[in-house]
């Protein structure tokens, strides 16, 4: 077991003292980096890139070669689980994800099962072990999964959607069917995240990208309740260290108290929430991750620095803040600007 040279990120998630505010970016390995586009072209397709441990390791490390980031995130996708369930995932060039089969009828739901991660998802676990080895203790590795509800959105629609009409139709006509899908997904995500932890993930994040599309009452029942089940079932400690869990509901700013009660160690915030107010609301219960508007990276270097300063000041003194974007980095961002952001977080937070 190699010791971690930089564990600032893990300490901040547990609200332990830190020398500066750690930072990583959602989608930090991605199309805004020319070296990512080159490796993806060599792999042939996005899924082939995910399935090749050597290439997945290469792209995971690319942003760390450019910037002094405080964490690496496994290069994969949230849709690997429904793919392993046999739904047939593909990514057409320039389009979003597509599934060959959807889950809409009683019969579709009855045949769903939670895949054994050491079988159809072994390629992800191989990537995790390979990345850990390549990192050699530089920074911690984050594992991740989609939330049961967010996965269900893609499984039911078969693709992304503006209104999630089929999901909402099921929720308001056959809630029992939706609950059955969510129960299978919660089992699948728990097993998958635990397998990632066993393979070497040192923190995990649950991406609840579409939870914010639910009504207030439906969010608790159809998204948060299932994330709670997952958090309860996660391995909490490995090799003598706590494995922190981050819950990120995009558009979840109005439910922070409830999310803080889920058992997660940290809450991911999108950019629509004031982080000072978020901290007041959750108190000492959890750490906060976020929450720069990703579009700030289209502004000037001065604009980026002043937004970083504003968020650091709003969070205030003391540990418990991991700097991040409020959602994934855009493919159109200039990599130089990402560098400005990371430098600003480190230098401005050290000075305080
Ligand atoms: O953060 C990282 O660097 C790790 C890798 C990562 C990817 N996807 C790689 C990816 C992570 C954590 C994800 C999560 C993910 N995937 C989410 C949740 C977070 C979010 O953004 O809301 C969702 C909803 C997906 C599903 C997904 N994957 C969509 C909708 C798309 C297409 C849209 C797009 O941006 O092209 C993907 C493809 C995808 N996943 C890409 C990357 C780098 C781009 C694919 C490519 O290279 O062509």
C-alpha cells in the first residue's frame, strides 16, 4: 500500500484541518483537452476508451499532468450499469447516449437485475486498479456512479430528454414500476461502488444529475431515499482510512438539510446555491463541494479569479470545502482557463 502524498481532498471531505482548499473539476478528463481527443480517436469510440484499462488510465491522468489537481476521477461513465444490464449503450459521434432497449413495461421491469460488478463491469474495476497504480499515491482516486433515479431516467427514455415525459408518466401512473426499477438500481449501484472501493477508489461520488427535475415530494421518495440506501450499504473504511461519499444532486439546493441527513460525508452544490447560506443550513454535519458556474471559464482570467475569490470568501474560514465546478466542464473551454481556476483556488485559499 503506497501512502498518499497529497490527501488534502480526503481531509477536507471529513472536515479535518487543511493548508489550502483542494480542487478538482467534474469531467476534468474530457473533450476540452486536445490530448483527450487524441486518445479517444486512438481508442475508436468513447466506450472502447472506457473498456481499455491502459487508455482509461492515460486519460484519467491527463488533467493531472497539466494542473496541480487534488484528486483524480476514474474515467468511465454513469451509463455503464444500464449497459451491463443488457440495454445496449452506444454513443454516436456528436450525439448523446442511446440505448438499444428501454425499460417501460411490466415485463421490461420484471426482467431487470443488478449486474455482478466482477462480471460485466470488470473492465471498470481493472481501470480502477490500473489508475491507482499509475497515480502511485500522488492524489486520491474518486470512484463514481449515477444515482438510481438518474440511471432510471436514461433506462426509461433510452436517451437524454428535455422533459423526461416517459419517466414522469411512469411516476404518476405506475409508481410501483418506477420503485421496482429504483430498487434494482440501488442494489446495482451499491455493489458497483463497493467493488470500486475494493479495487482502490478512495472516495466515491453519486451523480444525481436529474434529481432536480423532480417535485419536492417526489425527490425525497424517488431519488433521495434510494441514495440513502446506497450510502447505508457502502464500505465505510478501507486500509484504515474512511472512504468519504459525496452526493451531488444538480438542482438540489432546496433540499440540502435532507441530503445532509442521508449519511453522506459531503454535498455537491451546483452554481445556483449560495455556498455561505448552504454552510449555514447544513452546519457541521457535512462538507460542501462546489460551486463555480462552469461558464465562468468562458470569461477572462480576472473574471475567473474574482469568482473563485467570491466563493472562497463566501464559504469562509475552516475546513470542509472542496472547490469544484457546479457541473461538468464544457468541451469548449480553453484549457488555459482551467489552469487559471486551479491556480487561483490554491493561491487565494492559502493566503487566508
Ligand atoms: O469527470 C470525469 O472526468 C470522469 C468521467 C465522467 C464522464 N461522464 C466521461 C464522459 C463522468 C463522471 C461522467 C458522468 C456522467 N455521464 C453523468 C453525470 C454527470 C453529469 O454530467 O451530469 C451523466 C449524466 C453522464 C451521461 C453522459 N455521458 C452523457 C449525457 C454524455 C454525452 C454528453 C456529452 O457531454 O457528450 C456522456 C458522454 C461522456 N462521458 C463524455 C465524457 C468525457 C464525452 C464523450 C466523448 O468523448 O465523446
